[in-house]
């Protein structure tokens, strides 16, 4: 057999690496590759922001509302429903702005710590909404931030505020969740939907069952919103 006709090495065989037989290799890659990068960049721990991917800045939300009112017919079938959605985005935009401000303050604080290590780095899911706001705040402060993006059909792309060397693209939700939990010293849960609740509840379960042994602070942002979504007292009383 000539050199040009040698069979392909297994670790270069794309058909194999993307097959179900190589799933364990892909899973391991989503553990080892981020670990290598975090070690190389001297990142010790993080503050994780969870929240809705749908929220917009106050400026963008108000702009969308004005354009909707200007360009839509009040007699159209879905006018009232869509108007309420746009108005809701304006109301909810305060959380986007709060996320930016909190992230900026935390980043300035972390950068002032007397250490060569990178401590309490802001970490988000890397996408739009609250995730974008968290990364935006860190960038405003002149700091770095992490984006743990996930490949899903209808969204999402890494937002422009994530540092390139700290932008990750995950295929497996559970590996992405691992990296949220593993480095986190604190978790801030902003208003969100099913995805936010899923991530939030998994962290709470890990803390409750002692699988997370470190002292992780969990901050639920805006008591009135979350009490309307989840009856925490019922969980306590009946759990």
C-alpha cells in the first residue's frame, strides 16, 4: 500500500467522529476543550447570569413599539395581541438594563481584587437578551466575560460582547450546564422562561442534594416577578 493510499486515521475520520459510536468522544471534547482554555487563561471562578433571551434594551424595545404603532393597522386581527407583546417588552427592558449595570459593577469589583488569577468572571449563555446584557456590562467595565453558547435550531449566535477566546459553542445541553455550575461562585437569575427555569432548578437541586459542596450564592432577581411564576413557599411546605 502506497503512502497516498493509507487509510484515514481514526481521529481524522469525520464520518466516525460525528457518528453515534463516537458520541462519548464528542462529550469528552466538550469537557476537555473548555477546561484547557480556562486553565490557559487562568480563570478560577465565575458569576453566572441566567435570564430571558427575548429581552431587549430599553432603547430597542421602545423603538420596536413605536415602529409597530406607526406601521400596523389597528383593525388587523392580531393588533391588540401584538401591541401587548411590544408593550411587555418595554416593561421588561428594565431587567436588561439592570443586568448591564450589575455586570459592570461586579466586573469593576473583580478587576480590583489583589490577585493574578482571574476571579469572578461574568459568565452567560452567550446569546441575546439577559445574556447579552451581562456580557455587555463586563465589556463596559473593561473586563472579560464568558459566553457558553448552545447550538439549537431557532437560535442563537454568540453576542458581540463576548471575548473571542472565551466564546464556546456546545452541542450537549448537559455539558454546557456542567460548565455553568463547575466554575460558578454565584448565580444571578433574572426573569426568564422555560430555559431559565430549567437551568435555575437544576442548580438548586445540585445545591439541595449536596452535589455542589462549595458555597454558591443564588440570587433570584426581582421577588415580585418570580413569586408570580413559581410558588416557592408551596415547594417548601410540600417538599
